[in-house]
C-alpha cells in the first residue's frame, strides 16, 4: 500500500528560499491549479522520461514503470493545486512519489515470492531480463538491484537520475553526509562485484 | 577558491564518480583544479571513471509511446479535489498529518485507562451516613405498640 501521507507535497522538508524561485515547474503547477490539463502535459514533457527511467530500472519492467508514472502524474494533477511553493522543488516531490510507489511494488513482489532469490522477482517475459547473465549491462543491473535498498536508491538518484546530492538527500530524507556514505558503500560494493569486468590493476574496462 | 586535498577528492570520487556534474557544487571547482594539477588525482579519477562507464551500460527501457496520451485521458476523467479539500489537506499536513496518529492513539489509550478508574472511584464512595439513617427511618414500619 502506498504511504500517501509521506507523499504529501507539504511533507517535504523545508528548503532555502532560492529553491522557490528556481522551480521551473511553477508555471505548470499554476496551470494545473487552474484546472488546465496542459500543465500536466508540461510536467510530463519535462520529467516523464527520467521518472520512467527510475521506475524501469527499479522494477525491471516497462509496463509496471508505465503504471507507476501514470499514478504519479495523476497524484500531481490532484495535489498540485494544494502545492505550497518554497518548501521543495516539485520534481523532488515527483521523484519521492515514484520511488515510494516502486518500493511498494517491490515489497509486494517480495511478499509473493518470499524466500526466493531476487532474480526470481524479475519478469521472465521481459526482453531486458532475458538478457544473458554474461552481458555486462545485465551484470550491472543485477549488481545494482542486489544492493541494500538505501544504497541502491542513492545510486539510482545520483548516478542514473543525475540529481544533485542535496536533492537526492532531500528525496531520501537524509543528510548529505549520510547520502555520501551510502553512495560510497554502493560504489565500493559494485566495484568488487563487477571486478571481473575490469582490467585488474588498471581500473579500466575489459 | 578553496583548495582540496587528494584525500577529499578520493572521497568525492568514491561517492559520486568521475563526472564533475555529479560532484558537490561547493567543491567542484577546487576538485577540478586539483585534477588539472595532480597526476595522482587524475589516476584516482580514472579508476572512478571506469565504474561510471560500466554503470552507464545499463540503459532503462523506454516508456510506452502512448503513455502521455493515456495519462491525459485518465486526468480528463478525474476531477481535481475542491479548494476546500485542498485547504483541509494543507492544514492537516501543517499539523503533522499522519505523524499525529501515534500520539493520538496513545492519548486515547491513556484516557481509556484513566476515565473508568475515576468513575470507579466515585461509585465506591460510601453514601453519607445521615442519608442512610434517613432511608432506614423511612423504611422502618411505624411502631404501633401499646
């Protein structure tokens, strides 16, 4: 079940004033508040590809990622009129919504397939997941998905989503130092796990 | 511009990788200056870059091309909540939202335990002795003896 309460736009932590003036989504939010669905189209043009990338990497399934994104933008449509600007970037809130929706789906899958390896959770009909385990992209995918949840999310937000450390920390409700520590542990673990793909001692790829 | 030690650059590379765009903004310029001037720093960055390149091989699956249209169609079917509901939601959030549920539950449990105890104390209070005597007098049959 989705924890809607934590997804409230107003639940985001306070941020400096400059965030407000830099929020490029304010025009779209104002259009949504006026009941104009064009505002939602603007938000999707700006964020859909990135948010879908996050959901798709987390869930390993484009169809599930489509559903998560649809749900996230419907929430944006319903909640943007109550948005209090200046507290957080709207894109931060959207990432938080998508991340929580994905976590809920992953927990649901784990409950269904408890006791089985993570590999068993992926969709066997999916081309991405049918990729050979020897494929380096597949090895990266598996290694990232097997990281502890917080390390995985930190890496996805900073490396793959390209968010700043401040924004990623805000999404995960952590200090920047704690985020940095999670990232360092994640990358260290990946370096070890993916070491067969490196030229030993050179730090270059095979 | 502040200077940066090789040790701190190593921490930054460990956490954020070799792409300066991902580095903490306040330290970015100093880190780039160190890279430009130090062979040791460049070696550290090269190792981090290899992991970045490896991670970048994992590309996400694209969204369904009709997703935007689908979402807009769904939006057209779903009315926005009224301004009144938004106001209530905002006040609820400002008060702490569901974070209040725990304390409220604890308070209701405490009230549930204390209130019956108070009521029980009142019920056990003995009636006033004069009242008992009066009742006994009223209930006593009249004395018609000789």
